[in-house]
């Protein structure tokens, strides 16, 4: 019984410490310098290669070509493209 109480106490303390170390998303964006203005978002979204990869990734999702497109989209450019798409969707939704 003592072991169970000690285990529960250790779990509670570790999760509270972990939750205390988490910062909100706005702080993380300022730390990483992800301030992108609307003109740079449009420039990123006009990248023909990223558009093609995104189309292949969504169209052929579970096939070999879809996985190849996913691997290529994991680059810095691909992440920026997805962030720009996400930001565009947020702006058009409301």
C-alpha cells in the first residue's frame, strides 16, 4: 500500500513539474521567430514544387508516391508551406 501511495505521489509531482515547464504557443512562436507577414505567406504558397508535393501527398496518401511526397515535405520549406496553408485557412475562416 505504501508503494502505491509513493508511486501516485511521484506521478503527481512529476506531471505537475512537467506541466509547469510547458509554455503557451504564443511564447514558443516568439522564441522561434515565426513572425510571417501576409506577403511572405503568399510567396511561400506560390512555390510550384511545394504545391505539387502537397497535391501528391493528399491525393496518393497511402501509396508509395504519397509517402515519398510526405518525406520531401518534412523539409524546412515543406514545414513553412504547411504553416502558410494553416495561416491562410485561419485568415479565411474568420
